[in-house]
C-alpha cells in the first residue's frame, strides 16, 4: 500500500507552549485516515500541519519534516521552493468544523476561488462548479437558486458547499477537522456518506471525536495523546462488530 504522507519529528508550539511534539507517522494513500484522541491531544494541530495552516497563527514555532504525495511523487512541503503556500493549500484542501461559506451567493462561493486560484472562468468554471456540487449532492438542491446568499442554506448544506468549494479547486488530498460536529444527525450522515464516496478519489485525513463515525469512515487510525502519537493501526486490527467500538473507546 502506498503512502500519502510521511511525517518525521514534527513539533509545533504556540507562544512557547507545545501543541504536538516529536510526531512520526506514515499515512496510507488509500481509504480515510482518522486522527483520534481526547480534546487537547493535538489532533487539529497535526491536521493543520499537513497544509502548513498552523503558520498563520500568532506565536507559531515548528520543526520537522512533512512529505506529501502530490503530482505522483512525495514532496517535502516544508522545503523552500517546493510549493508556494497558495498552491499547497489548493492541492491539500481543508474543510473546517464549522461551515464557513463566503458572504456571497452560492455561485460566487465556488466561482471566486476558481477565478483567483485557477484562473478559470466562463463555461469551464461553470462545469467545475456543477461537477463539484453534484459530487457533494447539492446540485439538485441549489441549481435553481445559485444566486441566493449561501448563508440561507441549512448548516448541512453550507458544509457540503464548503466541501464542494474545496473539490472544485481539484485537490489531491482532503483534510477535514470534525466536519460534522456542528450538524444535526441527518446532515452529519449525509456528510459521512459523501466522504465514503470520495475516499476512492482522494487521500483523506480527518479528525473525529465520534467513535461511531471513526469506525464508519476510517480504514486507518492514528491515536494522539499529549501531543504525540500513542498508536497507529488499520481497522482490520480491531475486533469486529460492537467489540470494535469498545476497543477504540478503551484506547482513548
């Protein structure tokens, strides 16, 4: 099995306080990798390191090596000259815990990033938008109101719009930080079903606090405790059925 990420000796601090320290991990390119652990264990910091988003926060200090599978080869994203940050964050798209649509229409939420980051416009951009909205199951729900404000969508629709916005930019990897945490059960299940559909097309790394969700989506797990990796394992290494949920819960 190939890898989508190799992380060596990753350490991140904010204002001198360690968030993660000495992380080493190799993440498979197939399936969905789920980062699990208690609150404050460093999951989100680890996730944000994969597109260097931590560097946008005040007081950031970091060290270590991160190599990602981009363009068919492993690239050191921390090395100067490899990728500029704009291109990195396009190729490694991210969806956050709380939906964050732009204060624009549904259409412009996707069109504006396409114009700014890919230089796409006209019929080409229309096609990319439609494809992305269809992939996230939104097209039939919004096709007749694309010019209405995105904030009129339900929470679940807004989150799927944010996912569509990332997909329209043609990423190679998706990062998701508890993408259904702020949604109702039905909306959360819709997001989960779309991620299962996408897992064969993208390398996906996500944070989840839900053992049920982790087991539903995950094929590989990285357990963090106190800012470092305590264990990593494939789903096949867990017991089957309800025993898997107990085993995963006991690890946390």
